[in-house]
């Protein structure tokens, strides 16, 4: 199953690309509209990019009125990424989205490095949202802290799945001025540098919980997607690669099919967790 990573694909400008996915994930929506952080908000590094978009979005009301009906027309399952600054805000958004048949899954963005965090823990936010909706809830986490413990905590709180990983704090300097190009200095690092991080996060969470996992972070090829499946992801999302190659979904699908057959897997599901099985097999 191939998705886009939240914030990395605009379905209104690239509807065909969005339609080619198994589910479209929206940019994170917050209760009130947000301008986001001041420009410059995106910069390249040798190993990916840093962004400090700061959750720019139209706010829940406009999102429900204008965006959901248009996104429903894509004809692919619609995942809405939900953000907020308190557990109550997250829960209120989930309750409003719960009433929308077009929305299939809610992904809770519990890990944006570019805005202040809610005072409650990730597990408390998931528990509040669980009480507000019957739709599947995915907890999106960053690879910080004790991820195994966090994964178990959000699973106990009622999460149905994990989205791993969000960006990590990163900074780059302009070659000549030696100043950070991003107005906020520090941003979220994404792209190739994140691949070993996302592999480790999925590996750890696969061992810690039985939750299905959407793996993302540095995926640019079918080989990258295969590796995420092998460490335990059930689905894979494309993020930064879409900025350089908007047609990456078709390419990654074709490459993944070739990788799967080269490794003797009849279907993507057969590759899920294969790396764990191989470690086990080697140790007996
Ligand atoms: C420009 C940009 C905007 C993003 N916006 C969001 C967002 O709104 N919500 C979210 O959960 N993640 C957001 N992300 C993080 C991605 O969804 C993804 O977790 C991360 O970029 C790692 O995947 P990648 O290395 O394939 O890009 C954003 C990433 C980028 C590069």
C-alpha cells in the first residue's frame, strides 16, 4: 500500500498523482487557520531538506467546507492529518471529522518539530481522540525518546496504527553568508538522511506492538520501500521525493514489484517483517 506523507503532495495541483495512491493523506489541519512560519521555510541540504512550514493550513472549518468535498472526488481513501495544541483541540477536530463519511482514517500529528507541542502526552491525546471518533486512528510519531515505550503507550490508549516517522530537527547554513537560510533557523529534516532513522523506528515499533505501521522517511525508490516493509511496515508513504519527482508513486510501485519478485515475495504482504524473521532464523 502506497501513500503520500502528510504535507508533501497538494492534491489540487496534482490530482492524478493523488489518485494513483492507495490513500491520500492531507496536510495537517488545525482547529484555527494558520499562516505558518515566516519565509524562508524550505532549504536543501546535502542529505535531504529542512522545512519550517509551521502547519500552515486553512483551519478545520474551511477544510470541512471546501477541501473535504473536493478531496472526496479523488476516489481514493482519504486520511486526514489532525493537529492541535491541546488534547481537547485534537479531540474536537476528530469529533467533527467523525461525521464525514468521505474521511476514512485520522492520522494524529503528534510530532511536528516546527510548532509548540500540546501540554498533554501523546497517549493522553490519543485517548481523548479515541473517545471522540470510531474512525481508525494512526499516531504519527517522530524518532525521538523511547519509541518502543511511546508506541506501547499510544497502542494502550486506543491507536489503531502508527505512522513512522516525522521529521527530526535539523539546521543547514548558507554556503556564503554562513547564516541559516530558514527564517526560524532550525527546521524539520526530511529526505534521504531519514532512511536509517525510519528503518530503526519501524523495526523497534514492530517488536514493541502489533499495530500496523505506515513507514516513511527517506523513501525514494522501490528498494527503500522494500526495506521498510522488511522491518515491519504494512504500508509506505512518499514525502520529500515528491518535490523532486512528482511521478515517484508509479516509479516506486514498479521498482517495488521488481524488488519483491527478485527476493521471492509473491506479494508486498509477504515481505512485511521479513527482516525480523531472518534475524530469528539466523540465531537458531
Ligand atoms: C514540506 C514538508 C511539509 C510537511 N508537512 C507535514 C504536515 O503537515 N504534517 C505531518 O504530519 N508531517 C509533515 N511533514 C513530514 C512528512 O509527512 C514526513 O513525515 C517526513 O517528511 C519524512 O518523510 P520523507 O523523508 O519521505 O519526506 C512535512 C514534510 C515536509 C518536507
